[in-house]
C-alpha cells in the first residue's frame, strides 16, 4: 500500500498543476477541443479527490474532500472570469463534480475491498 505521505505529495502536485493550468491565459492552451476540456476537468478533480482521500483518510468524505474541492473549482471559475480569453463556466464546475464523485466511488470500492481482505 502506498503511504499517506506520498498521496499528500501527489495531492499538492495535482493541486498546483490544476491551479496553474486553469489560470493560464487562453492563448497558451490548445483550442477547439471542448470534450477534452470537460474530460480534463473531471480527471484533474478525480485525481485531487482520490489523493486527498488517501492522503488524509477521513470518514466524512463529503465534508472533508468533496465540499472543499468544489469550492476550489468555483474559485478557479470565478478567477477565470477576470483572465483574458477565459470565462466562468457552469459546465466546467459540473465536470469537476463528476470527477470528485468518480473518486468517491473509487474510494468506497477500495474501502470495501480492504474491509473484506481483513
């Protein structure tokens, strides 16, 4: 099993990378791939949620992981409103939420398998 400390490092790396890529001006990003944009949001937030849940194991995933990451997603979208070429997007926030929910399902499955193994 991977130690929690490595999951924490993974979380902070993903957090920084997600913030950096989300706040870059549009001119530096690939254009015209709307489906990839939503998929990348889901993947980024699934990685954030999974690494947070495994780095700081808690019983209350919703309060400890889901809500803070949703707030992070909303803050990113709000800041993007002020960046040239970027915009506030409810669909991006939905994609963030989908990624977090996928990670939550993954964490639940891991917990279930782990409980059966002991």
